[in-house]
C-alpha cells in the first residue's frame, strides 16, 4: 500500500469548513435546546469504551467496530453508538436514581465501513434515551420529540415511519413456525428495504398460495391508523396482535400531541432485529434518501449491565440534517460587522470591536490597513458591503 499524501484522509471521514461547521453546531444547539425543554438532561460519555462491555452490547455488528489495544493489551472500541454507553452509566453511576430517567446527548460516533460511496465512518448524532418506562405513552413521547427536534433543526418536510418488531416476529412464527432460516432471510430483506429480494425469497420457500399471499401482503401495510385494523385481520398470533394494539395506543397519543400528520405506520419496518424489542421508527426528509433519525424500544439492553429496565429513544443524524438544511438558500450575513482601522487608531477601533461583541454581536471582525485607500469595498443594493469577497452587514472605519 502506498503512503498517503499529506492532504489525504481516510475513507468515510470528512472535513467541515467554517460555514458548514457553524451550521452543524447551530443544528446541534437548537436540537439540544428542544430536548431540554422536554425535560431531557445532557450526558457525555467517553469516546473509548471496553469491547467486552459496551462494544459487545452495542447494536453495531462486530465487524463494523473500530477496535484498538491499550497498553495492557485490553481491547477497546471507538463508540459506535451512544445508547450502550448510556445504559452502562444508568446501571452504574446513576444506579441510585429513580426511574424514569430522561437523558440527552450529542456526539460523534464511529463505524468501520467498506469503501462504499456515501457511507460515513464518522458521523454525528444527537438523541435521547427514556429509561424505566414501558408504556405506549413513552414510545409516543420520543416520536413526538423527534418530530419537534427535526422541526427545530430546520427540516421542513419529513415523515416518521413507525413499525413494531413484535408484529413480524409473531406473523412469521405463525406462518413459518420452525423455519428459522427462512424467517431470518425474510427479515434481512425487510431490514435492507429489499422488497424485490423479499418477494423472490418468498417464491423460493415452497409455501402454499394462501400463506405466500399473506406474507406478500405485508408490503402493503403502510399508511395511517387504518393499517392497524388491516393488520389485526391478517393474523391471530397473540404476539403480533399485542404489537398492533400497542401501535394503536401510540397513534392515539401522537394524535393528542398533534403530530400524527408527520407519522405513518409501516409494518415492514423491523429495525435491527437483534437489538430492538418493540416499536421502531425512522424519519425521512423529503429530499434525502437516507434516514435523518431512527429509534425504538430496546427493553433487553440494560439487563446486560445488571440493571434490567425498559427503555426507548432515538438518535438524529445531524450531519445528514446538515445536508438537508444546506440545500436551501444560505442565510444573509446580517450579523457580520467589519471594523477597518489604521495603526494610529488601533486602540479606538479595537475598543469598539470589544463593545460590539459585549453587546452580543456574533461576528465582529477587524482589518488593519495602511491608510483610507488601503482596501476596496463594494456597496450592494441590499445595503450590505463586500470587502475581500466577504459580505458584511456594515463596515465601521477608523482610518482618518
């Protein structure tokens, strides 16, 4: 392998230039403020965790973990999600705190990937975990909060697709019974949204026409509250029926929150079927093919850390939200102020800059010139001024 050039970086990571970095931080701030208004308190966990604890417990496939050894030969991982580290903290440092716990976070996470276009090895998340409440009310709360956070972040058009792993688990157990390999194959197709592959797999299972038609029919179980009624007619399995009844309860709460217009029920959604135990959801912006948020219920995770408890939550992918927001027209540089000064007027000019910053102006810049003609400025029709290709709301001169 040839030595990388000094300006190259690993596949899957990127640099954020000042404008993008400012937008990303603005998104994170607005989202975290939204979460705080809903009663969620921020928690910060380390970038490195032990592989044998948090690494094993995470929802990330082992082959996608970044692993390294410490000086004692113990295997560590770069955090691949924040949910498992929070479960560790809830079961240790917060063990004496009563449930429910409402915790929020924002951080970068890492996943080892193949050299595929558009796949990130490092990305940014902001999310919440609601620990200690197994009710449909808590599931609806995190969905409603996800809607509020997307709106706060500036995502204007989106849909939250909600499913339940219990429905597919029950339906497949009823129709495929002991055929675990077939169940796993079909779930994998649904997890990857490979509906063509799902139908092809169905044809190869040698099922009766009625069962094949029934399993093919779940691909049409996407829509509003009416989907719950259709699903209840599809199966008599008690696990599947309980899952649908739970989603009906969640929908009722979402209507009370006034956010059901942003939500659709999608019973083909299963999430990571080794991780989630109940309701799952994903949020899609209208002009982006990847989900901008995902979440669900994971009632088995905390037991791995010695404090069994139900939990639900979600994560926003803030760098993907940045892509959505950045497609809109850039905001006007109304806060930029430039102070131009000569050496003789340095003290007065820098004092003025300090006063403006103290008053709350976010972007006050200074420029030393030799004399009044030492720089060029161009006034624009909207009242702004361009100096050295940068647009300023105003220019203050100390050059006489």
